[in-house]
């Protein structure tokens, strides 16, 4: 049982983090021969016969379509937590949460049949560290190689579908997927994901934001997408384009203002809380029409009666 790490092993954690961040955020085109060898190694590690047919495609969406058509841990919890905090968690936050998950959402069905290649960097970084230092996770060696050489892969008996890496990955200073004038992720054939401060948004919100209809943003059910849309459009332009009035206002922008807004094609006005959020910027969240004050709206957001609600001293 391994319960502690040596000073050198602790020092190596940052090297593993940086190495796997580079793998997970790589935009280099794959080398098809190296990719084939890595995929064969993955099959061999799983005691499977390597495929004889390899299908190379440009992006995960094509891979998902093709796939649809073809249709003992030996270390202590303390050590696991230490490596996880410094390697897995940090790579997860910047690679899977910011890139892989957004591509998955854009692609749709069939993604859970895939090996996510370079976008598996988060959890593979963890196992690669232990394999390199303690000869554990030997069965994952093929996956390590696939992550370093491939985009997403769909393995089948006798055949493997292999996709390329993105050509562009754009992050802001907070390491969130973000681009204000084009795709935040773009593949070489043009398949793209648009994002604003880490939130995936419709491409026209970025590419054609001058003609966005405010009602399109307000009708979006996802509150984070709605907040992103408000930030893209700008609050002044948002409200100027809609018939609205302020019902209640709090001097603290974190508490916000309660608006009644008439949205085209809806039979009656809707009520919205506008407030500043440290994580999402300005939010514009729909609330029930019986709510008449900012405090009632904030209490409704957390699911408690207004009589019991107290504004938090710290907002996250």
C-alpha cells in the first residue's frame, strides 16, 4: 500500500499536469500512421485483435455518424487525492469541462461509444502518473498512446473510426473557452463550437450578434446561455429592443432589478431578475409573474420563502 509520495514524486506532479494539458489542448493534425499504431496498442492492451480497417474523419460529428452506421487500485486514498487535486482535477477543468464536454454537446448522440483521445487527458493524466511512477495501470498504456496521437476514436471489431484534433482552441485569461468573433473550437473542415466565457452558445450569437433578436436570448431555457447572450448583446441594447418597465430595484447590483418585459409572440409580459453574478456576469433570469420584489425573486431562485431569505455576504 502506497501512502505517501517522495519529494521527487511530488515535484513531478506539475510536470504531469503541464504535459497532459499540452496533450489535451493540442491542435496539431494527427499523423495517421502513428494514430493507427496507438489504436492497435489500445486493442492489444485490452486483449483484443487490432483492427484491419481504419476510417479517418475530420471531426467528432463525422465520427459519431460513422459509428452510428457501423454500429485495483494499489495506493491509499490520501495519495490518490493528492495526485487527483494536482493533476486530474486541473487537467479536467481545462480540457474536458472546457473542450471535450462542449464538443460532446455539439455532436449529440453516439458520443459515449467513443474513446475521447486527447480529450480524455484529465483522467488519463492521473493514471499515467501512477503507471510511470509505480508501474500501475498497465492496461491503460494503449489509451495513453491514443490520447497523444488521436482525436476521438470509435473502436469496433475489425474496424476503428479515428478523428482529427481541433485546428483551433481559444481560451480567455480565465482558461475558459471564449471567442468574441468566431468559433472557440474549430476543426479543419469547419465543424465548430462557439462559446462565451466557457458557455456554449449558438453560432449566430457570435458570428452575427449585430442582428440577434433579444427575444431569442430570453426564450433560451438554459440560464447560463441566457446570461452569455445578455453579455454578448449588451444589457442596454437588450432592454432597448423590448417593451419593459422596472418593478423593483435594489442599489446593490448583486441583488439586482426586477423587470417586467413584453416579449413578442407571448400573450402576456414576463418578469425577469437582472443581477450581477461573479461567475456569469450579468444574469437575466425569468421568475414567476406573482413575484413583485427583488428580494422575493432572489428567494425564489434558491427555493425558500422571502420571509426566510437573507442575502449572502459572499457570492460565488
